[in-house]
């Protein structure tokens, strides 16, 4: 049985729910001799990332042929990079380790279908200036970099992220900020990339202060996976800087309860203590988190980290991601097993980003069975049916509803 190299604890076979629910340290693994100050230094972590096949083989001789072949090709598609901290979460004895599947390339990434795309959310066609996406009426996506601490094999922006595919992303902050300044309808700016928290505190503060100086920008957001890949980056200095720019929200990206370590919990606590509301976005991934019990534990554990589960995304139709995509049926089944079965705060919205640029479309199991003049028939999480009286035009009834002869129930 694999020993958890980080914490020295021995996880039970199959990582039962009880073990997943607890917080474990990622430990030191192969880096046990590294001084504590280096290990906890985010720049040291970045400098010592695993980025080549040779390094990966050295730390993980158990690479499968699919992983070996995929890693050889990775630097022509989406680069390989894994921080030592995050690498320690991989179970080298488990080919289907949910952490491993997210960051180690596989040859299946070269298998593409005609309906897959390089830009599944149609961002490039909604980009008035390089690095700025204006798809919704009152908010913009402000891409600040093409670099991340580690690279997710299903990344929806893999066309530009890591620059392995030759996109040559060159945002022009002055043009992006000028566009926002000139569009008074933009009240919400989401900084993303790549990962904005890879910037130094000074560089990030410069951007935040420029945006905060625009009177119609009410609300700033940062999308980041750094608290998960590199919790060492969430320093007291960073938190003190961020709290000057409220209202500022942060959306993190965690997919599996094993990603929520003691290190991550502490880093998220520092952000929460700086008054930053935290939300999480998970991507539904095959053999990673497409399991109702695992997802429920994950959502509950996020709340314990003071993070509100915000979205579960159906995996975008990014080219070469079929081996990681789970089905919409599975997503709906998971939502059915969350709603009512656990705290409402633990239930995110399940969405598909409509292929080609249609924006987020929420998906939900059907709870309205029938609507007709006089009533709405609904069912609860246990399948029990209830009637809510309401006039045909939606106004509350002042008299008892007339008898309805044929309230045809929709089967679910
Ligand atoms: S952290 Fe986000 S932007 Fe970076 S590779 Fe992962 S999904 Fe893509």
C-alpha cells in the first residue's frame, strides 16, 4: 500500500470517504532534505517545478506508456509543470489517481474529435482588445498572463496558456484598462489568465489600483488555482495588499477533496481573514470527481475551508479532452444527490459553458413536474410531490384553485 509521502499517514485502500473528509498535509516526499524556509517559499516551489519527462520519470518510475508518450509531446500542446508541493499529492501506485489524471499528460490528448475546439468558449471572437473578453453585458474577463503554477490537462484556455501551442499571448494592460475606462457599463472585472497570483505583489497591486480608480468598476474578482497548486504564495503580505481593494472576491479551482490539504486550508483561511469572499469552481472530470459521494465530501470540505462552492462546470469541449470528460447525465445525478441531501451552501450551480461562446447555461434536475392554471406541482429531494397554488399569470391566488381534471404529471 502506498504511504502518503507528505504526512507519513497511510491512507486506507480506495481513499474512503472518512479519510477524504479529513485534512492531511501534503508532506515533503522527495524533498525532505530541503530547508523549511525554501519549501515554504513560493518562488523556490516555482523554480523546482517538474517540467520535463526526465524529471517526471525520476520521481515517478511507474509512468504508464500512455503518460510517457503524452509527456513527450506535452511541450507542443500544453506544457507540463507540477510544483513539488502538488506533486506530493499524487499516488504513484495508482494509475487512476485523481490528482495524477489532472496534471500528468497522456497520449489521449492527441486524439481529437470534429466537435472539439481550441477555443470552446468563443473567447477570441468576443475580444475587443487583446487579453480582454467582453461577452456579458456588465462584466469583462481581463486576462493578465499565460502562465500558471501548474498546468491542468483539460484547461479550456490551453490554446494560449503556457504558450506551448505558439499563441504568443501579449496582453496590453494600458489598452485593456482604457477599454474598461471607456465602457461605463462594465461594473465587474474578473482578472484571470493564466494565474494572476503569479505576479509579484507590486505588479498585481499596480493593476488593482488602476482598476479601482475607475469609478464605474464596482467589483473586482480574481480567478486563481494558486491556493491549490502553490499555497505558499498566499503570504501575509499578499493578503494585506489585496484587502486594500475591496470589494474583491476570489474564485479558486479545486476538483477533489485530496486537494484540500492542511496547507491549503491555512492559505484559504488567510485570504478569508483578509475579508475576501471565496468561491470554488470545480470541473466535472472522469475518474476524478464524477462520483456523488466524492463530490459531496469535496463541497462540505470547501465550506470547512470557508469557501462557498460556486460552480461545477461540465468540462468544455477542448481538443483532446475526451478521456477526462464525464457525461451530463452524471453531472445531473450528482446534483440530484447534493440538493436537499446536504447544506444548501454546499450546493453549487452546475453549468455548461455553451460551446462556441453562448455563455454559462445552468443545468438542474427537474423539480417542477407540471404547471397549469391554478397550481404548480413540484417534487422534493425525496421524490415527494407537493402542490403550490398560483394563478395562471403567476399572481398569488385569492380564491381556492378551481378543480383541475387532468394535471398530467411529467415523469422524471
Ligand atoms: S490553472 Fe486554470 S488557466 Fe491554468 S492550466 Fe489550470 S485551468 Fe488552465
